[in-house]
């Protein structure tokens, strides 16, 4: 993930531009394939449309389930291509393509032609270099860098580490008060900055700054490198206050959003504020976790959380000492949910535990009664006979019959307990 996080800033080229779409998974969830435009892309749709005329190619990394892909949208040829370093065969993930095509149809009026896995990208031989290959493929397409090679994997990985460290220099340069804007951070922004045909560098402003400050940059007046050549090549900058153009006044502060997040220190933070590359849903989830850690629980959302689980598993049990631990009524094991009131993890487990019977409604019943009704237990109505005592044989005696006494007297043979016939004949 850190391999593609280095593209969190947007770098522009005269033929195309790189855009941070780390939140492509959020895009699929927010679209939900139901026709509504995702907030992730809508935030910058206005700026993307303004740049299509001069830079017709959009390149971005996309995380799909367990793999990183490099995507390229050609607005001039109306086509979509991608590069997959792990699966060289064609066939992009269906949910990802549906989300992209839906956004294109909504914002640009038509679906684009799919060119499958045709974007140049290095092929990996391991299972963990997809992020580096994706970043390198974008740098190769925009800046002409050499493609990633397996035998140089260590070198590429170390180079990427240096590039990430170099981003600290970009932030330090931005702390001097000079902010170069590339895309409006607010979708409702009415004014669009003018862009040069050459490479421009995007420095993320501090969230505390109100509005958007734009400053034209003359490349001949600068003498310090701010971006590593791995992505944008060398661009020299020299901060000369005497030659720099005056900064225009800040745009008038717009009306506050209806939704505002009240942080614990009392400062009001707008709902749209936040670091670039982190979706609003992720920020809300982090805020919920922080509130739960402090012992502040939303009873309404907690009740809805429990009701959603009970709909799928009426026999589920909740730990009284930890509200996020749930005991599955099917496997009788405890499972932990995320402390953000989202029961998706528990619902996925319940669906798997149903073993294909998730469509059948689960009803609480007594196990023994159910087994008796289905014939697994049979109730016995006939009493068990008592065991008869058995004694050793005592032989033929007069106690058994009166005639035996006369028989024994006449035959000369001894009665019960006498010697055997074999002993008498010897």
C-alpha cells in the first residue's frame, strides 16, 4: 500500500497526469452499482474535466481485493487500459470496471472502450511487489522511466524508499508559505486555477488554511529540487521574494457545510476537510473508534448494530463486558467486530457458517424437542424386564422328584455331586 501511497500528490505531464485513486475500493462501495455518483470521484470531476483538453490521459493506481493495478484512461481515444504485474492475462475485475464505466457514463456521457491488460508494466515473480510494479508502470508511462525488472527488485524497492523520504522535503518546502494548487480540494469550488503545459508540483495545504491559494510559478526563478526524478524528474526552484508574483487575496469564505465534526479540543472542522487520499468514510470510522475508546457510545447506532445481527442470527449473544464481541449462534464461537458500528465482519461470518443455507430463516427452538420431532430420539413405553438370578446346577437329588430317590437306590449310582462315569469305570 505504501508503494502507491507515494502517488498521494498529483504530478502533471504535458501528455497526461497522475491522480490519487487509492480509494477505488471505496468508489465501488459508494457506487454500489446503483447509479449514484461516488463522492470520491465527484470531488475532483470538475478539475478532471478542465484538464482533459490539455492532458487527455489519466493514470492512477487501483487496489482490487488483493492486488494493485495501474489504470490509464485516454479521454481522447475514449478507452481504458490497465496493467497487472501478477496476472498478465486479460480480464480486469468486474466490479472495478463497472465502477469506472459508471463514473465515465455519469460524468462524460458514455462508456469507454476496454483495452484490457495492455498497459506496459513489469511482471513480478513474487507475491508482494505489485504495488512497486504499479507505481513504476505509471512513472514509465508518464516520465519514461525504465520498467521494473525482477533481478533489480531490491534496487527498485530501495529507490522507492528514497522517494518516500523525499516527500518530507516537499512538505518542508511548502512550509515557507508558498502553496501551489493543482486541483480544488472542494468540489463546489467555482474558480479553476490556470495550469502550465509543463510539469507542475502539487503541495498539499494545511487543513487549517481557509479557501485555496493559487500562485503562478516561473520555472526559471527556482533552483531547488522538490520531487525525485523517479516520478517527475528534476525541477529547480529558487524562492526569491523580490521576483515572485504577489499572492492573490484568499477567496471569500463559503458557507459552512451542514454537517460539521466537533473535535474534542472544541475547534470546528468542516465535513469536507481532511488529508487528500483519505476518504470521508475512513475519517468517520477513525473518529468512531476514538469516541469508543473514550467511553462515548452512540446508543442509537449500537441498537441498530445489534438489530442487524439479530436479523441474521437470532441466537447471537453479546459480551456484556465488550459490546463488540459477538457469540455466533451457529458455531458457538466468539468473534470481534470493528468498533465503528459496522456489523459487516460478523455478517460475513454468519453467512459462511450457514454453509449455503443463508436463505433459510433461523428460528430459535429447543434442541431436544426438535430431535424428538424428527425421529432422532424415540421414547420407550415398554418397561425393561428385571434380570433373573442364575445359580449353579446341584445335580439330581430327591428334592427335585420322589422317584429320583428310588432310582438312585436301585442303580447304585451316587446322586448329585457324585463322581463322573469315567471315574466309576476305572
